[in-house]
C-alpha cells in the first residue's frame, strides 16, 4: 500500500474482509451501487483513513472516476491507499458514498465540512450540492462564518448568495460580534458592496472601527493608540464612502478619532464646503462616492439621488436631501 505521498508500504488485508460479503442483486441501480459501498463486495482496494487507520474496502474505479485528485493518487500505485489527513471519518464516508451513488442526503450540520472535503478532492457536483444546502438555511448567526468559508474555497455562487443575505440584513450584521472576527479580505468584500443596506455611511464606518479595535487586540496592539488603529484599518478605510456622509457626522464621529491624515481630512472638509452639485468641480479624490442602498427612517422605504459616475472618485450631481437620511439612496444613471 502507499501513503498519501505515494510511498509504498506492505499491504495487509484483514481476514474478515477476505470473506465473501453479502451482496443484494435486487433493487434499483442506485441500490446496487450503494450496496457495493456498504458491503465492499468485490472490492479491489483498501482505504486507510485518519490517524487510527480505519480500513475501508472500496473499488478503485469509483474513486478514480469521481475525483481527479484521488485518480492521480491511485495512478501512482497499485497498492492500498493511506490518507493520513486530519479527516473526520464520518464525513469522508459521506464523500465516498457520493462517489458511488452520485447522491447525497447531507444536512445543514454537516454540509460545510463536506463542502470543504469535496473542494479538496475536486468533486464539483457534491461541492455545489453542499452549497445549495447551506444557502437554504442562512441566518444572522451563521451567514458570516459561511461567507468566509465560501471565500476560502472560492465558490462563486455561494459567495454571492451569502453576500446578498448580508447586504439585505446589513444593519444587524454590521453590529454583530461575528463581524469583528472577519478576515481582512472578507471585511473588504462586504464593505465595498453597493447594495449594502444601511441607514447611512456612518453605520459602515462604526462597524469597521469596531473591527479595527478587535484586529488590534488580535495583534496585541493597543487600539487606544490611533496610530495602531490606523495601521490596522489602512485598507478598509479606503472603502468607506466618506464623501457621502454629512459634514456634521464626519466632524463629530470620524475626524475626532484621528484615523485620517491631515491631507485626507482637508480633502473631505473642502468637499463639504461646496454644494453637492458643485463638487464635481474638485479634482478626483481618494475616497469612493459610489451609491449604496441607504435606507430612510421609514421602514422599507428608500429615496433616490441621481449620480453620474465617470470612473473617478468624485462626480456627483443632482443630489436631493431627504428628512431622516442625510445621504439618501441612489439611482445610478
């Protein structure tokens, strides 16, 4: 047999596995394939799983036909296969069952682990099925961890599904404890969404500020030191849409925290001195002013601000103020 690197070792098949297992020729094609997996009938390979080396009789053809990764491993040897990864044997058996039958009855509690395993062994259909199961049970409590897993395993459709849920429920999710535990790449992916439904940009800023404090703590830095905090927030701050804030919110809730340098602060203060419809006369600025789906004080209502975006950071026209919402929401024209 061989380990996962292909090293040859002596093959030892237990005597009980050499005895003829019971096989049922009745039932559907699916039933017979499942029976092959469950009984090991006519198996031609012993799979050794996990640190305990659990021995499972399998059929090479199902593993090679179902997973390009397993196929490459088995092409290197005619002996047994040892997978010494830190693998949950119960979840790995779910993977094997799918390789035999093409079907899975995985439930929400196991879907994430199985999706990770299916991604590792490039079993794409199973990976997509697990993502579908996860998408069907998104909650405020689990969506951020699931979103991070989607980002880690680059599952595009699943990333979009979780992002849509996050954007729709942004006001609650940005205030959650899970938000402060996001990886940097995941944080940026969330806050750069135009469809993030918040009351105003201050809600985004305050969520990012909390994340920065938590990141300082993770790095054993004093977050009360504004230089430490600015260092942790260097990338996220560029995705905060400061030009869409009111001058009052910026002065009281942003400038006072001393996260922006003098040049950045002066750029924003200068823009606030001009009427909104004249700000396009200023040179392109550092910070984005792309529209978001800002919400009003009226539940479920939105207001419209027309903007022409010409690929620069600042080009705003025809903004109309709305009570209860200093930013408004926007229509891109």
